[in-house]
């Protein structure tokens, strides 16, 4: 049984994602594909435009066989931690042979070489990074220049343009982090990178039936019309999306505004410093400017400086919103590291005094993937949870906290849906998805 793994947001699931899953199947000859997917909140520091059950259904209808949830703390983190959480989740399944991801750069060897330079963090690299940060660059810019200066001699004949692409393009950046995470975890999963075609990540341009997820989200927001984006979405998902349109989908970042403003008013500079991705400068700016808050996107834009990017601010605000602290993130990383380090010992993660080091939360699977589900439950190095209430029996310590914080984030997402559409995400909505295309959705 060959099993490929992917890490994604599917926000929303579009034709590019369907193409990617087809290519995964073609290039790996996989019998099954497991997707680890973000829940209700995303790595860019925003809210998912469609709920996780809706996106799970779309993925299962278009190539995925099992969809598992990436814990919220990693789903909303920096590229490094997002990649680590997703890679660790696939590793902990015990069944994934190959990890697949999209890249702008086709040369896997070059990606591995650049990832090695980042991981090694030579004195030259650290000194170059320090100099550029002191010059006033934000961290992504400073890291880029430091890496280019360090990589140039080692890269030999590689042109500056190629280095720029490898180190700057968003899918390449994530790919470098996936490769770093694989090395950190001592994983034997084989890398398969699939070149992104037609439309760049976050681009406003379109190409035939292909569009970036960001452009689809923006078009949904400005036109308030599903028809305006239907050409970019798999045809088999359109009945499902129309069933949910203006019932619990779409959501946009500014739909968090009322709850975000309340959370801001409950914080001070000191308390803000507890949260992941926050620093003293940003905490001070938030407190000084919070009375100017109108909406999430307006306030995030207002807080921007040369040293603080929009996405960094958005993630920090989201971590405050969801109560993700810096200390908790350290513990969650340690938890997953412990789980993967114990994977060679039979049932080691289950007998740890603090409980299992991690978990696999199943969001849905295709009925004909039942053999994979059976193998997953046997081979996984951590508990496999499909029924939410089972977590109280199966999880303890930081694994349980990670799971319950993710559940609470889902409750917050559902509350926003209720505020916007006056819809309770009850079993009535759930039944709509369960009956489609021979899939089981939890």
C-alpha cells in the first residue's frame, strides 16, 4: 500500500488544488492520499472562507482519501512552524511514504541545498542577518539578503535570478521549511515536489480555469457572487457550495472585527507580550492605536511599519484572538518532537507519563479508503481520533490542551458564522455533507 501525504489549507478548494492532487497520484503511483488541512483559521493570520467540513468534502471529492486536521496552533503559525506541524502530523501517521508539495522551483536538489544552508546557520549567515536587521529591514527581507550572501559562494553558477526565485517565492519558502522539518524529525518520507503552473500564489491574475485562492476570496468579497468564481472551482463541488452559500460560507477576515475589538480592549502591553508572534514594538502600537480600530484589515494595515509586515501583524493579532501563547507553542513543538522521536518503540507514545505526544484528528475519509483507515489506526504512533468525545479518554497533558484549544477555535469560528448568517452549525448542516459522494465527514 503506497500512501502520499500533502499539507494544505484548501482555502477555498479550487481547480489548482484538484490538479495538484491528480499530479500527486500520477507522480507517486499512490494508492491513497492523506491531506493534513488547516481548520477554521489560517497561516496568513485570517479566517478560512469556508468551514473545515465543507473544504474536507471538496478535497475528498477531488483526490484526497483521508483529511486530517492540522492543530490550530500550527495552522496559524509562521511558515517554519506551519511546515513543522504538518510534516510531524504526516510522520506520526506511520503510513505515509512520500510527502508532496507544490513549488515554483522544479530542482529538488537545489531546494535541499538551500534548506541545508538555512538549517546550518553559519556564523557568516547570522552576522549578515544581524547587520540587515540593524539596517531596518523586516525579518523576511533580512533573512533573504543574508541567505543570498551566504548562498552565493556555495551556489556556484546559480544566477541571482534563480536564487531570488528559490528564496523569495512563497511555495519555495514553504518547501524549504518542509525539507528542514523532515531533517529535524529524522523522517524517511521521500520528497516529491510538484512545479506550480499557470498562476502564482496570491496572484490577482487568472489563467483559464485557474486562479489563486486569494483572488477567489477577494472576488467573493467584492462581488458577493459565487457565480463570479465558479469557473475556478471544480464543477462537482458547485452544488455543495451553492447549498452552503450565504448559509455558512463565505467568511472574510473583517467578519472577526467585533470579537477582535472586544479582545483588544481586554489586553494591555504586558498581557499582549504573552502571545505568539508578538513583540514589544507591536504590543505598544496596538495599545496606542486600538481606539482607531474600525475593522480587522483596516487595523492590521494601520499597524504596519517597515519592520512589521502585514502578515506578521495579522498572525500576532490572531494568536491574541485565539489565546495562543508563546510558551504554549514551545510546549506543543516539544510534544510533536517527542512523539516522532518515540515512533520507533512500540506504543512508546501511549505509555508516556504525560500521555501521548500528539494525535491525528480525522475530519473525513472516502468509504473506499476503509483499508487505509484500518492500517492508520494500527500503525499510527499517536491516537487517531474521529469522535471528538474520545479525546478525553485518549489524550492527556499538552496533547489534550492542543486538541481542546483547537476545538475552542472551532467554536469561535461557528460563533462568527452565527453572527454573520444566523446559522447554527448543527447536525442539519453536517448531514448535507455526509450524504455526498460516499464520504464520511466527522
